[in-house]
C-alpha cells in the first residue's frame, strides 16, 4: 500500500484501513488461486476490468445517456466510511449505502436504467449491480468507477459535507468538473 494514500484516506486510524482492506478482498478469488496453486494448475484469469460476468457501462456511454435524457438513475455505492471523508460525488448521483441495498431499493424507479459506481469499478459497484439485477432492474456498473468519471472530466456535485442522516443523500448539481 502506498503510504501517502493510506495517510490521505485513513490518517492514523489503522483499524479503519485494515477493516476496509479486508472488506474489499474477493475471498472467492483468493480461494480459487489457492486451490490452483495446491493442484499445480495455472492461476485463473482475474482481470478486474473484465465485463463478461456483469453488464457494465463506460463513463463515455454514461455521459451520452445523461446528455440524451434517458432518465438513467445514478447510484453512488461507495462505502459509508469512504463517504464520511469525501464531500463530492458524480453530478446527478444519489449516494446509497452498499451494505443496505434492501433498505433503499424501493426508492429506485424499476422501469428506468440504473448505473452504479464505486471508487474504481470493482467489487463494491459490481455487488450492488448484481443485487439490483437479481431484483429485476436494468442495472450496469460503471467501469473505472468515479475515478474514471473524474479522469474523463465528468461533472461533480457536492454533498452536505458528508453523508446525510437518511439512507440516501441527494447532491446539489454543479455544471462542471471541480479542480
């Protein structure tokens, strides 16, 4: 882990860092690798950018959907502890706690598409997307997450300085990327 990234995200709270690290481990993939190594087999391909197992959308495709007024619902599914340290999200997004999908899923409109993002477009966003698909939603995770959105110059919105006391917090829209 890069020490500067650790300091920026967790400060002196090593417990929060370790908890987040372990929460983000894909234990199923770890067990597959261990099994392959034990049986002297090649390691499985675990390219996190692979989209064969889950419907996805690129940031460019999402920007086009937003521009054409498709009514796509954008869900920010970054972890609660991450959101407590960051005050921005994708313009038009609503933060939803990824650990409480069953509590907020009824707030989504079932006949409109849903784009789900997390920090980098890996497990958290995919897991929420999988749950939404299982419940009948046309959901896709955003490849590259919010990092890719910001890198492409995507618009940001500010929260109220953290997550609101309710399950979700609606952002005030901004008109462009914030430096």
